[in-house]
C-alpha cells in the first residue's frame, strides 16, 4: 500500500503498476487461496455468461442448516471492455479468486464471481444489469438444486466494482428491470411471510463511476457511446436516481435494501466527484452509507484481500461487518 501514492491517481496510469505491486503478496498465499473449492457454471447462453462459485467449508454450510446461507456476488470492473472473473495473466490467475477466498474462508460466505457481456461482445445498455439479474436468478433457482445446505434460501449481497458497480446500479435502479428485481427485495420476503428464499440484503458500490461527465477524453469514449447510446447521463447510476426522484418514489426501486458506496482515498477525481454528486442527489438517506477506504487506489481494494496484510484487508472486514448488520436489522 505504501507504493500506491507514487503511482498517481489516473486509472489507466495505475492499473499495471498496481497489479504488479500486489502480485507477490497474492502469490505468497497461493496454496491457501486455491484451497477454497470452486465450481464454474453458465447462467445464460452467451460465452461470457459464466460464473464461479466458491464455497465455504462444509462445516460452515452445515452450521447454517435451516437458515439462509450468506452469498456475496462480486461483479468485477474493467471499463466495459476488459477484465474477467479469473485473470490468468495476473498474479498466476489468483484474481479474483482471492476476493472469493477471503469472504468464504474468513466469514463463511458462498462467493460468486461473475463475468458479464462486454462492449467488445456487442453489449448495449442495459445488458450489464440484465446479466446481474440473471446471476441472482441462477443463485435462487440453481444453487439449492445443486448443493445440499441451501434449501432454506440465501441472503445475497451484491458487490459491484467500478464498471461492475455501474451494472449493479443498472440492475438495482432501472425501471425496465423491476420485474427481475422484485423477486429478491426484502418486501418479497415480507409478502411470503418469512425470511427464507433468496433475498437481496445489501448492495455495495466500490469505486463506481456514478456518471461520466468528468471522464477525461481517452479510451473510454468509444465504449461509452457504443454501450449507452446518445445519453449516457440519463442511464448512468445518478441519472437513474434522479429519474426515480423525479417520479416521487418514496423508496428506491429495491425497496428496503441498504446501500453502501465506497471510494478509495487515491481514486481519481472522475470517480470521487461523481460519487459525491450521487450521495447528494440520493433522496433515501437512511438507506445509503458512504465511506472512504484509506490508502487504496482505484485498482487495489480487491487485490488487497487474502494477502494476510491487516491494513490491506481492513475494508473487507468492515464490509463483512456491514453485511452482518444488514441481516440483523
């Protein structure tokens, strides 16, 4: 982490050096990270619609018998054009299995790390949100049928990083996805009269570009235009919130689900300012918590997990505590 300030703040400037800085830390824990059981599945017909499921110990699953299992869904970033659920060229292929291992081994989560269709596959808005919806549907329908211990349902937490946060916000806020969303809201559990089944218990935006008005000219312009069309602001996370606010929605489209917006201390201004704007526009203040991760840059938070370094992992510990509080409320 001490190396990060000298790298600068611009995303494309820090990507390579940050990955290289964390590779030795992850490779030193390779056997431990790979010890977490992983299975790969398809959640749709497209080649990019695949996910990895990482499991906690069988003992942990058994201890939850009769109660919903905790599931964390991680949607990676990549500027709409690159990155994958397993990057074989980075740190010996340990990213983002390190994220899954951290939450599975330390906190007993079933961790789902998912791919989604990208700009280079012809993806157009709202495909990212549609893919997130399909992943949640797969968890609800397929996980209990494939593995014992999930019969009582799942408490799902959605963690979207950077562009993955944009796709999580599309899923959570776009009216076009209301039908898919309503299956998993806390209100749905109340209507069933119980807390079983699959419920979306919390949504986390990590380094999410809430809008792109501050985006510097560069390689992002083409994918933004191709993915969003003529008006990326209206379809951005902040644009969707402003539309809901304009409709006079008393609660966010996900009803009572809490949100956590995280930025890193060394994030660039084109991430920090949109997040500040997002928090100011957000009308349901009791359902949004905003925090900054000290010492990290835009790329480093996921890479710091499962390194065994306390200050690198601190944000993940705090996230797990927040998730636990969401279930208890």
